[in-house]
C-alpha cells in the first residue's frame, strides 16, 4: 500500500540518521520529498537513493542555525511542488557539557537549531496548511524533553520547549485539521553524539555507548512513519 503516494513531505535533518531512514520509507510509499540538511554531499546520496526507490525528490541544503535565511528556505520549499502536506521538523544538535562550564554561545546555537528554527519554519508553513484545511507537523524531541539529563542542559531545554510549543499549536488548531506528532526518541544508533557540541562549541566527535547500543535508525523510522500516517499525538 502506498500510504503517502503524492503527499509532499519536507524533512529537515535528512542527510543521516532518523531523517535519512524516514526519507527512504516515505520514498518507498511514493511520496514527493523535499530533503534538507547541512552536508550537501551526503544529502545528495540520500536524494539519489530516494529517486531509486521511486519517489520524486528535491534537496534544499541549509544550516538551520542561520535563522535569518529561513523565510527564503521556506519559499524555496513551496516552489518545489507548490505545497507541503507533512512537515517533519527533525534536524537537531545535541550537547555534551556541564551547565556552568558551557559557553552561552553554545546554549544559543542549540536553542536556535533545535527550537527557534522549527518554530519559524512552522509559522511560515502553517498559513498554507490552514488555507487548504489540513496538515501534519512531526517534531523530533527526546526523552530529554521529558526529564533533565546530565551534560545536556541546553539540549534538554530545547526539547522541553518543543513539547510546549507544538502541543499548544495542536490544541489551538486541531479543529482546523492540523495534527502534530511528537517523536520522543530514546537511544537511537545515529551520529548525534559525534556531532554534539562540547562546552566550548567543539564537536564531541565520540560515539557514546548509549547511541552505540541504541536501536537502529531504521527501526526507529518504521515507528515514526507509522505514527505520522496514523497521526498519533506522540510516539515513543
């Protein structure tokens, strides 16, 4: 069954990990994909694989820490196919640093990428979803968005904030057929710890044991895509 046939799906953080794995599942369902990520060469490989799987696919490389350019990014996304049915705010960056030792600039980068970027993208996409009378917004949060987690004060704060913002958004627009799917991720075997920022903003560049022993991105993706199809409020 091609559950997402001709549905227009925009995934941020699509060059690796959960975003990449979900892109392939959407591609198999013949969705029309828009993929964003920071690493162009890797994103191109994801794009090529999605085409091989039978999907239409376009890429919009972008660094979401550059908030000022997001309005143009959203315009470009709408130009790809003329609409967006499913917005998957998946891109994010993690942290490894004691609260008092972490530079405020690091806190700000994490909040910009994990919270303010998806908020701004959503605010710009939402009017078109309301105009046509439907839309699904999926958001990758974390178990650290439920409870505080050592070495991740800004990361945990950003993921808590996602719950507050997007659950409120759905409560306000549910009657207008806008659905939000909160994705509460635990340990998934991705490069998130490799790309995490240390207290001074440098890459952690280590695969933490939690990630190494976590479930595969492919297994997580199956649960996520199924939850998006069923428009579940939350998937663990």
